[in-house]
């Protein structure tokens, strides 16, 4: 009988994806395109945030949107109505985007022409957290009706993002959502995260977010030129 | 939910090592997965059984070893392991403060070894 051998593998399961992501990030530095991977649950307001953000920054930057959805083009059509170029990626059942899918979307939109490209990831707080997409910044939205306890359930997502947008603040009066409690929980996972409470419906708080984004793009360019 | 693409990768990697090591049959595969990952063991095995049919890895058992989530306190430098369910309410095991913590491990995703003939 053949002897059972123990073979050392020691290989990272996601190393292929990580390599594509690193490559993609290098090309984004070269083309000076600030790509944002936008993640949230379905209904938290990813498309609404884009619809509010794009017109506020359209004098300053050329922008594009890559929409990912399991199997529809509803969001891309909404963006297109604003006059902003957008492409739809159908993930065909996949619950997240990985770096090669993002690369496909960016190539399709012609990313090098844009200052900022938003990638609207699949609505989900679990799977997108595990895959590096190659984007320059990871931004997530949590909406007030989802509750302030979400960092306890999805710590990986809250730990990987550099920005947390708390949307639907106009609904806070209707609920027991406690922003202080949320902030405390999030900062335990991610002390440096930027938090922007806002309402896409009333427009309240949007200026802080777009102001931050303006600064972040300037920093990004400065980082490249120095 | 993302077990399927992850499982495809696992299969690719072990079959590559099977070729390199002239293996005829893989019996078990040991994975090291950080405690922050949401992968479900049962589903990975289920997908693996399906994907590995008619390969040298058919019938292999996946042994998933969870690595602890470790946090570090920026105030006193203490490192401590913590359960995923407690992470949002975490306090430093050394100084008791909770406002300067960072996660230093728990996101690992790798294949450690495999048993084969």
C-alpha cells in the first residue's frame, strides 16, 4: 500500500486576486484615477449617494460609475439619466466583485479618462469584505434603519473601510439608532475610519462627505507627483 | 455565500501541488482561516465535493483550522485574542481601554498542507 505523505502547501487562497488587485492599483496610480469601491447592504443608499454626489462634484472632476448587480441594469440606467457615463457589470449570481471583475468594468468604461470612478459593489456586507478589488479607497454605507449593532455582526467590513457613511439620518427620530454607540463600536475595529452622517433625501451632511472626497483626490494626486 | 469562488481556488492550488509532487490521490487538505472570515465549513466541503469530482482531490476531507482574531492596543501595546462576537465591544486585556485597538490578525486565508498518496 502506498504511504500517505504530508505535503506542505503554504499558499494564500486569495493570492491570485491579490496580485490582480495590486496590478490594477498600479495602473490607477499611473492614470491618476481615484477609484472608490462602494459597499453596503441592499437598500442602504449606494445609488442614492451617487445621485447626490455626482452633481455636487461635476464642476471639479470628470467621473464615471461602474454598477455591479447580480442580474439587472436598474441602477446603471438611473445613473445614465444624470448624464454621467456608467457601465453595468452583471455578476451572474456572484455575491461580490473581485479584482478581475472590477478590472473588466474599469476597462469597459475607459477609466483612464476619469478623475474619479465609483464602483457600486453588490449589495452585501459579508462577501465583498473578503476580496481586494484593487480600488484606491473602500467606502461603506450603513443606513439608520439597519441599526447601530451592525459592526458587531459584520466586523470584517467595518474594519476594512477607510470611510463609513451613515445614511438616512433624517429617519433617526423614528428609531432608537444611537450614532454615538455606533461610532464607539466602529472605532474599536478601525480607529482611523472617517464617519459621515448624512441624508441623501434631505441633503443634510452631504457637504462634509464631498469635501472629504475632494481632499482625498487632491492627496492622492499629490502622493503620485511627489 | 462566496464559498464557491474560494473553493475553486482551493482546488486549483491543491491540484497544482498534486502535479508538482506526483500525487495520485489527495486525502485531506488543511486550511488556515482567520476568525473574521464568514466562510461556512460545511458549504466549503459541499462545494469542494462537487468541484473535485474526477480529479485527484475527489473525496478529500477539508480540515479547517480557525486562527484567532488578535487585537493590539495602541495605548499599552498589549496583544490579545478575542472572539468575533465580542469584537465590537472589545476592551484591552491589559489596560481595559477600548479606544485605540486595531486588528492585527484574523483575516488569514491559506492552505497549510495536504495529505496525499
